[in-house]
C-alpha cells in the first residue's frame, strides 16, 4: 500500500457520493423488508412511548391534583383548628382573668374578715380582762370583808376550850 495519494484519488475519496439508482434498488431489494419492519417497529415504539408518557403524565397530573386537594383540605382543617385554639385560648384567658378577680376579691374579703375578727377578739379580750379584774377586785374585797368580820366575830380559844370542857363534863356526868 502506498501512503501517497494522487490528487484525483483524494478528490474522489472526499467527494460526495453520487447517487446510484441501481444501488438503491439493490439495497431496497436486499434490505427493504427489514427497513420497513424496523420503521414499523420504530413507529409502534414511538406511539407506545407517546401513549405511555401521556398516560404517565395524566396519572401524575391526577396524583398532583389529588395531593393538592388533600393539602388544601389539611390546610383548611389546620386553619379551623388554629381558630378553635385561638378561641379556646381567649376563653381560657377570660376565665382565668375572672377567676383571678374572684380570688382577689375573696382575699380582700378574707383580709377584711380577719382584721374585723382580730379587732373583735381584742375588744372581747379587753372586755373580759376588765370583767375579770373587776370580779377579782370584788372577790378580794369580799375576802377582806369576810376576814375582817371573822376577826371581829372570833371567839376566844380559851373560852371555847372551857365551854367544850364543860360540855364534855356534863356529857360524862350524865352518863356516870
């Protein structure tokens, strides 16, 4: 093989092929049936792929619509739940404030009652102390008076002894 080409050979090698009608006919006879079968198969495959992709696209669109619908339903449920919780929170806050005010009122009443009770106890204690002191003084006076009376009415012991001695002799003498 020679590595050098002549210009005419190089021109022929890079020149566009000239259509040869006979060659096309031979090709058509030899490979025509296979080419037509391949073209039919390719067309069938293209149709199948197109139908399948349309089917998948439709299925995906249905799934997306279904998911969007579910998302919207869940969003609505969440919105309703949030509103309900906010309403419950406001109600609880209102009840809490009312209960707090009630407790504060009860505390004020209790403090007032406790103050009044303490004042009344102190007054009663003072009154009872005064009464007890008066009674103690009365008792002391009575004891003093009784003791004075007893001192004045006191019988002489010797006289009493003599009287008792005479009574005993008389009792003994009556028996003797």
